[in-house]
């Protein structure tokens, strides 16, 4: 038996990247998964969004890991849609125990050059979408009466500032505060809420030309390897350029499990020492 046998976990942004990894690791520990993703391009990002085929691949990976999965195409900006997806997932599996609010986007520009569209989409998805995910799920956990674990995926950018993505940093700081407040409100119901703060994670969100240019503006056509070298040199205390998604997923599993049953209100770095780097 795994650490999460008999549990049900909702994962947003589950079609690829960190979200897929979270869903698979939770399933490996025995959880059944409610997985949702936008499966479309965001309007203001410079990388391609996920697809329905990506979400289908997540479903296959979860089933291979031994879990059952209920998938849905949905937008965390749409509360009514979220409420329907959550209700359908609970109907399919009979309960809900863990919520992993993972869906997010990334774009960059100096703060005085950000467009309103960039700012609004970032806040709508990366912060308001997290609150709407909680709004759609917390009532079910309270009514169920057995506690639960809320895991909000923030960033090292939720604990410190970075140049050229003020809107992302503002949203992720908001997620940190939301987690801290939720832990205080919901502790009486034995519902825990924590935030997770990864350093850079190698997913489609960062592995693209616009990010290469951001890290290597001195080069006309920077490559993936140029990006790797820049991250290796400047990001973390441990000598790695970035995390793999499973490194964050392992922290998610811990926060979902009884091994962390008295852990709530924390901001957990999974950052290779990035936050302590001098």
C-alpha cells in the first residue's frame, strides 16, 4: 500500500510538466486523480499551451502508475466550470482529500513595459485561479468532515523579488499569503494548507527561446545549452541548473500524506538553495 491509498487528489494544470508529474506521483502512492487543464494557449505567453492530447497522455501515465483518473478540460479562471469539474470528480470517486493548485503561466517584461493584458492574465490565472480552485473545493472538504490537504504551488518568486517579471512575482507572493490565511481559517476543520516554492523547473514553461533570451541577452540566438549554463552559474547553491518536475512532486506527496499531518501554514522551498544564495 502507498502513502495515499484510498485518497483522491485534484490537480490543476495536469496536462504536462509539473502537473502531470504531481498526478503520476500521487497515483504511484495510491491516490485517484481528478485532473484538469486549459488545454489551449494562453493569450500573453510566448510558449505553446498544453493540448487535449497532453491531458490524455497524463491519463495514460496515471493509469500505468496504478491510479484511476477523471480528466476534464477546464479554466481555473471560470469558477462555475471549476465547481462542475470538482462535483463530477467527487461523484466519480466518492470523496476528495487533496487539492494541488498547480495551474500557472509565465511571461516576462520590465514592469514599466508590461501590458495590461500581461498583468491581468497573470493575476487571473496564477492568483485568482488558485483562489477559485480553493473556492470550488474547500466546501466539499469541510462537509466531508475528515480534514484534507491544500497544496498551493508558488515559486521562489513567491518569497523574493526578481527583475523582469513583476506580475509573476506579485501573483506568487499572493499565493503565499493565501496559503497562510487558509491555514488559519481551515485548521479548525483539520484542513491543512501549505505553499511549495520551487526554483526553476525544466518544463515547457521555461524551456523556450524567449526564456533563453531573458537569461542570455548578450547572445543573438541563445540556445538551450546557453540557458543551461546561465542557470548553472547563477541560480542555485547546489550545482544544478534546475529541478526536474518529480523533485517538486515528491514534496507534494509528502504534504498530501500523513507524514506531514501536523504541518500547515508553511512556505516549503524546493529550491536547491536558491533562496539562501548570496
